[in-house]
């Protein structure tokens, strides 16, 4: 036993000097990130001013000087802090001494950004209480492979103080050349390094970093051959010019709320982000806040005089380099989120997948936004070692999902606002209203527009325009206005046609799907019948019954839609017996009603309730839209759901009263529910199935209303019966036999 113990030895890790190359040049990917790390260190040292000077840096081998007026370092802090790899000082002391700032760094490797930038580093640091400064020169080339890291040392010497307190970093033999554009790019990034001070009060409570010149300021200069120029901010404040402002937060109970405000579009909406059965609340998130400014370019009329076309064009130019949604953690910006090529909110990808569904642009180019997350301990949102982004854990996924849903929900409200704006604008000119008849077909409108411009462009017309009287000029201006009116009506019809094409394509897909599914029905029930004859356990029998019920629901829906599609093949219309349609509909949704614990009742006041000739499938659209809206309202109300449908005859009309006991419709939204694109539904997640993303487009009630009006009927909100909250009343001319 004693002999065996003699062969036991203790060993530990040794460190090759090549590690410094890994921590510097290889780990810090971009020069902008490296400079920002040095700015963060100055901030952590309680500096209020940091001067960054690029000297002869237009070619490789130049010099970079970073000088701050922070508290400086003592000899102990220099040796055991700066010179210690992965030092724990900022973990043990996360709050700064003088200004009680929440420090940016935690890993203790940010200083190796100096190795990424240049070959040699000179540090001169002094504290307020010291009589001299400390100086150390580090030659990064000494850290080559096959050397023991601890064997490489550099002398520390005392020198005369260069300032009362602070640290000066001189980085020589720069590894990259720095063009004017590159310096301005890193300067703009440093300007955005700290969170805007107007985002929320949370940053003040946690003493997070904010953009405030009295709090912290970075000055950039460029010196070439002795000539020094200041790098100035060439961007102007544009946020007060935005068309709409989106603000949102997740509270301590993990509830998501957003607001959409626009004076021009008369929007001041509050939207709650709901969750489907398959989704959990954003349980990893709290203390999250965002503010996003939204612009539409080339449409100054939407802003109602708030901005000129020239200003809007300038903002569009800025959007090519400075738009997007930026992310700030504890007051500091986290790259690459919000960069030109980044799409961490997945809004660009969603835009491409939903092309044609909504009539307003919504991409990162339209957004100037900021997301604030407060996580002092770094337990939820931790930066990667390279400082290039956050570790994409569940908290990050939920954050991305919340911002994406919020932007999409806001887009629906903005789209509704723009649609209303266009309708109001088109009604302003009485002359136009009189001269353009709504019954004109698209083809006639195009021909009228062509004739108008043919008249305008003829040589005779041009000659007359030089000699025309005031009366003729007024007439010409009215003709131009008429032309604009025609263009606008055509545009609106094309938008509607585009959406109808999408829905028509979906209808064809449903037809194909139901046809294919029906082929499997005999085989499915055959297999179920065989399984029922097997000697199954009680648990197996219960599972089989559940499976059979699910297939019953599936085939009921496919049968219903198959019949509807078949009816559409025959384009002839016929009188519709509402009671028969309603009975078929109730059978179709019966399993869905059970799953959602909703009680469905019908109350026929009359028994010969037939409408004028219609397409039977149109009643499928009407009832399904009313039912899905009621179901969502009941879910939000968290009540025992019940729906009552009353049917009867009132004079020359058939009426249908559709009641539900959901959460109701707020007074401020009652006049908007039939507007195109208005919805209170929370958008589906980006990666949700396509059919889920189609739900909640804000077109359901618009389609219902269009169907009813096309038959000279009407739909409105009526007073609900006792025990119910909402009632839609439909009236359609009845069949007179």
C-alpha cells in the first residue's frame, strides 16, 4: 500500500502564453467591439469623460490613445485586477465606488481588447490620493505559443502624474487601418453604447448607464500628420417626427402590455399580449421595457404636416445605417442586435412570409427602437465571452417572441389607422365625391384615368395651359384631384383584390386538404374498430376513446368544409334556411365546444326563416367568424363560456342575434370593429404554423359586413340579453314567397 502511494502525484493545469491571443485577437471579433470594451472600462472606473484619439491610423501601425478621468488604479488593483486573467473584482464589487454605477463587465477579460487592437500597450494610471503615477508597457508579441504564461513579466515603474486621476491607455502598432468611415462607425456605436435616458425610470432605479453628457461623455478625434479633427455626430434627433410610437413592458407578474400611439392616425390603444393553450407566459421575463418609433417613407401625407417630404427622405437615408431595434442590458448596448444585417426580432423574416396580408410596411428599416432589460446578476441574460450577443437561452427566446408579437400587433392597429385615414381623405373633396361614382368598375376607372392624363399631356392642352384663364386653371386642378381620387380608389381595390387572392388560395388549399382527408376516413375508423376488439387496459380504452373523438371532430370539420366547397362550385345562389345552416354548424363545432367548455344554445323565434337567394358558404364564413371571435373573448374573460343564437323574422328581414359572455368590446373600439385590419387578437409566434398566423388578421368582421351589405342587409352591435356581454345583430332581407 505504501508503495502505491509513492506513485500518486498531484498535478494542476498550466497555461500556455498563446491563451492571450485567444482572449484578444481571436475572441473579440470586431474592432468596434474592442474599442467599446475600453469605453465600458472607463465607465466602470467612474469616469465622466473619455477621450479617444486615433493618431496616423489611416494605415496599419498607427496609434490609439484612450484617456479617462476615472478613479485610476492603485498598484494592488493594477497587479491583481488588470494583470489578472478573469479577475473577480467586478463580481465581488458590481457597483462603482464614486457614482454607484452598475458595472458593465463581469468576466474579467475585456481588457484583452487592447491586444485585439494593437501590438503594444502602455498604461499610465494615477489615483487622486497618489503622489505619482504607475506605468507599465506590455508587448503582446511576447505572448507566443510554447511559453509558460506566468514566465512572462513586465516592469511597473513610478512616474510623474499626467493628470489628477484617471487612466491613459496607449495602443501602438495598430493591427488595422482606420478609415474616416470606420472611425465614424465606431463613434456612432459608442454614442449608442449607453441606453437612452428617456426610455424608462427603471434605469434610474438601478443606476444603469444612460446617454447623458453630464453623466458620461466620449470625445473622438483623428490626428493625421499633426492635424487633429474632431469626429462629430452627424445624426439629428428624429424620434419626435415618427408616425407612431410603440411602447411595451412585461411586469413582475410576467404579463405583456403594449401601447400604440399616433396623433396623425388618431391611435391611442392598449393591447394585452395573450397566450394560447400551447404557450406559456413569458415566465423567464420581468423588468423588460421597450420603445419603438415607426416611420413610413414616401408618404408624408400620413403625418398631417408633422414632417416634410425632404425630412422624411433624410430619415430614410439614416435608416440604411441606424435603424432597427437595439438591445440594452443594464444600460449597455449589446451587439449585434439592431445592426443593419441583424434581425433578432425576426420581423424581416415575418414580413417576407406574410407578404400581401397587411397593407403597411413593417421591417427593421421602418423601426428605430430600444429594448431595455434589467438583470444586475446576469442570471437570465448573459453575454457570450466574445461580447458578440447574448447566450440564446429560454429567456432570450421569450424576449424575441414578445417583441415580435408586439410589433405585429401594433402593425395591425397602424394598418387600421391608415385605412381609416385614406377613407377620410377620400371624402374631403365634395366635387370629387359627386363626379366619381362608386359603381364604376376598375376597368372604367383605369380608362377614365387614361383619358384624364391623355387630355393633360396633349400639345393642344399644353398650349392652352399657358393661356388659360383662372376659371380654366381651377377646372384643371379639379381634374387633377379627380385623377388622384381615381388612383386612390383603384389602389384600394387592388389591396382588397390582393387579400382576396390570398384567401382564395387558402380556400383552394382547404378544398384539396378536405378531399385528401376524406380518403382516409374509412381506413381510420376500420383501424379504430379493430383496436376496440382488442383486450386493452382501462388506460388504453380511455386513450382510444379520446382518439376516436378527435377523429370525429376532424372528419366533422372536413365534411363541413367539403360540403361548403362543393356548394361554391355551383355559382348559382338559392334561398338559405338559417335554422338548417345553424343546425349543421352546431354539429360541426360540437366537439370544439366540449373541449373549450362552451355551452351553445339556439332560440328560434320563427320556423320558416329563409333569406333571399345567397351562397350557402357565405353563412359558413359569417358563423365561423362570429364563433371564433366569441371563443377568444370567452377565453380572455376566463368565464364559463356560453353562446346564444336567436333567429327570427322582423318585418321584411331575417334577423340573427349572436350573444356571448366574453370580455366584451370596449366603448372606444365599438366603432372600429368592422374596420379592415382592426383586431384585438394577439399575433401568433413567428414559428407558429401558417394557419395560426392567418388567424387574427383583422379581416373577419370586415368580410362578414361586406357579405351582409352586398345583400342589402346590416350588422351592428345590439344590447345583449341578461347574462351575456356582447350581441351582434344581423338583418338580411327574407324570402317573400
